[in-house]
């Protein structure tokens, strides 16, 4: 019978805590930058000018259809060779997941904007608003409210995807767990604790997403997935 012993893992809790913090740092940066870029890509793709819509569509499709691990390796290993730009594991992880998140957020933004009834655009024009003013003051506030659950779901998926950064030696939670398991020879206990840490954080995000879903359901707003 296997004798479980979590004492060696507990003795290394600062390493796990730092790993979790590093995971949250990459996730947070990717979310903030991804949201900003995602809105920009969505507006470009909705543009009537092909010089804006085609490049945005190309970037969105590339980053939505290629594996994130390949993207991560490309930014970390290939980009320095091609462009001579030095990439630390943290920078490579942030760049990769920011652009990948932007590609997914762009489609969420696009769906949310297109879900707003055409009559609202016409009403805005009737009172003298430009298209940009209508987008800023009328369309986006309503669209964002509908998109909140989809944003929360993407945030959850993003945090799980960031486990790939361990492959380029970024000290995230999975990397820290692997280091501890090799040092203590307790892989079962170490990865069990790591899994529980992911479970607690992601469950908190999930509960928050469901709370938003219920609020939107009560207010009668549709959600965009």
C-alpha cells in the first residue's frame, strides 16, 4: 500500500505559492492586453475597409486555429532567430497568450456588437451621432454586458492553458510542482496539491461567471458565447 506523505510538499509551500503567483501574473497580463487588442481586432474586422479587415481576420484565424504550444515555441525560439529580439520566458508567455486571447476576444466582441439591434444604430444617427460615438456610447456598453460570461469562460480556459509555459522553463505553478516532485520524490502528493490549487482558483472564477450569468438572466439580457 502506498503511504501518502504531504509533509515534504508542505515544507516547500513557498515555491508553490510563488508558482501560483507567476501563473496569475501571466494570466492577468494576457487578459488585460488580450481584451484591449481583441476590441481593436474586432473593430478592424468589422471595418468596411479591406486594408483593416483582412489583416485582422488573418491574425484572428491564425491564432485561433494553431496550437498554443506551437505559438509559444515560435515566440520563444523562432522570433529571436528571425528578428534578433531577446525573449525571456515571461515575455514570451505574455506575448503569446495576449495575442491568442485577443484572437478569441475579438470574436466575442464581434458577436456582441453584431447582436445589438440595427434600430439602435439608426436611432443614434437620427439624433446626430457619428458611427464612432454610437459605438462608444450606445453599442459597446450594451454589448459588453452581454459578453461578460464569455469573457469569464475565456479567462478560465486561459489559466489552464498557461500550464504550457513550464515547457520553456517559466516558473509557473506546474513548473514549481515538477521541481518539488523531483526534489522530494513525492510526485503524487506534489501534483495533487498543485491540482487542488488550480481547482480552488478556477472554481472561484467559475462561481463568479455563474453569478454574472444569473444576474444577466434576471435582467433579461442574452449572453454571447
